[in-house]
């Protein structure tokens, strides 16, 4: 029996595993605020924690853990209950689910999110793979929107 929306599940599982694995490596091998320059002054791994959302907004917001849970449950329900989604929709929602679950696990387990990707050349806030996957998911959904509305294709 084929799995409905299989790219959704694949994207979600891979992104959660990669997010959890990289955070585990950082926590096991770095002390808090320790940095390791891969490209000095440009790209570092820096271990920090964040009790807020993206860009450290809403610091200390305990409601963020519940929001990530609700988003995760909503996306799972979408994949199970909806008809087959277009490929880019599956990937988009799957990556967003993986990112929400990765950061949600942190929030429930410790009250904060582990961040470590540090682009210093543009002075960007430190982030993690869950954040990357959420953004990749949004890009996939935008591609799906523009691709299928302009060409009329069904996406399969």
C-alpha cells in the first residue's frame, strides 16, 4: 500500500533527525557561548540558547512550546486528512513540520532552543537547522503556489 503524501513524511523525518543530531553534537562538544570559526569572521559554530522565537523575539515566551505543538499537530492532520498534496506542498509542509518539531522538542525538554549557526559577515542572529528547514519549507510552498497557479499543472 503506497503512503499518501510520502514526500511530506520523508522531509519531516529527515529534518527532525538532522536537527536533533546537530544540536546533540553541539551540546556534547561545546560549552555555552563557545565558538569555533570555520571561516574566521564569516561563518562560525557558536553554541547559544534562545528562549524566544526567530531573531530572539518574544524571549521567555512559554506559549511558544504550545504553538510549536499546535503547528505540528495541524500539519500532521493536514497530511493525513487531506487528499494527496502536490510535491512541493508536501515538501514545504514536511520541512515546516520537521523544524517546528525540532525546536518544539527543545522547548518542551529544556525551555530553550539550541542555536549554533553563526553568520558573522552579515551579523545575522545565531540559528539552527530547524530554522533552516522552516525557511526551506516556506520557499517550497512559495514555489508550489507560483508554479501551479501560473502553469495550471497538478504537481504530480
